[in-house]
């Protein structure tokens, strides 16, 4: 086989591969969007606002309501996975195997803003790692999301802790 035959054969194989890839992409888009172009919420060239508006427009009232709780249900017809919005990182990601830092009141007493910033970076890295591990394991449960209920501006006004409103944990008679 001379070089022109090799080039011709390789070119033919490249054209066949390109046609096959194009057909595969068209098939995937057709399955995902019901035969037309991909829906707007799956189009990464649109802004986040446009994508969100398109997704909400496609959701039924029941589907919208199912997203208003921390254990948001999956919407398979729209490729929306289940997601649990409850994660905490008040002084570290609140799951086993992560770093636990001092309570915020103690951190504030250090007046060491650069060290607190480094702590926040470590917490964010550990949070992303734990989330990826959980997604790869195929689940989304409490404390496995990417959003965190922290840091608090003023922990004494945070209703989850209640400690700032009463002088002691015991009631007096």
C-alpha cells in the first residue's frame, strides 16, 4: 500500500468516525429534548438566570413544591437529581473524616483574620471533596451537599443555637 492509499483509507475512516459521532450526538440530544434542540436549562451558553427560568417554566407545580425542602426530590424527566440542602460547616464540615476547628466565638477572640481565612479555605476544600465522594457513591443525603449553613455573622442571634438568648441551659424554679 503506497502513501496516497494510506492517506485515502485514513481519510475515509475519519469521515466515517465523524459521521458516527454526529449521529450519536444528534441521538442523545433527541432523547434528552424530545427530538429538538436541547432545552435551555441544559445549554451552558445561556446565563444562569436564563437557564433557571427555563427549568422553572418546565416544572409542574408539584415539582416546584418538591424543591422547597432541604431534601429536594429528583425530577427524572428533566434530569434534575435529588439533592439535600442541609450541610453545616460552623467550624469545619460536619461529617466524619474532616478537620474540626475551634468554635467561632473562640476564633473571633484570636483576631487573626489571615488564619481564619485559611481555615475557611480548608473547610471549603474538604466540603467539595466530601460532596464529590458522595456523588460518586450515587447518593445525596443530609450533610452531603455543597451548600453550608455557615459562617454566621452573629452566632448569638442564630435561632439554631439558642444559647445567646438565655443565661444558662438550666431552667430556674
